[in-house]
C-alpha cells in the first residue's frame, strides 16, 4: 500500500508538537466533533500535562545530580579512610 508523499505545512508542526495524536487524526481526515468548551478543557489538560512532564524531567535531572554528588562524596571519604 503506497501513499503519496505529502508535504507538512509549518502550521502542522506546531499541532504535531502539541499533540501528535490530534495531528494524525486531522491528517487522516477526522475533524474535531467536540464543542468549544471541550476543546478548551482538552487544551488545559494538555498544558497541565506538559508542565507535569517538565517537572518530572527536572526531578530526574536533580536525582542524577545528587546521585553523582553522593558517589563523589563516597569516593572521597573512601580515599581519606584508606590513607589513614
């Protein structure tokens, strides 16, 4: 099954980044059936989810930093103890 290659417009890139599933549904010809209020709720949900993902990423980076710091401290203390 071969599909004709289609160009993606710049406006679609933003839609894809915001919600790849919504982009795919629109590309397949599905149009939103929800009213304005439901779309607004969906937008708020996506924004809140994005904030949660960003927070999780920051927490993961902080955890990695503290693990590395603990390993460095443990190595330093082991070297000091070994030289005594």
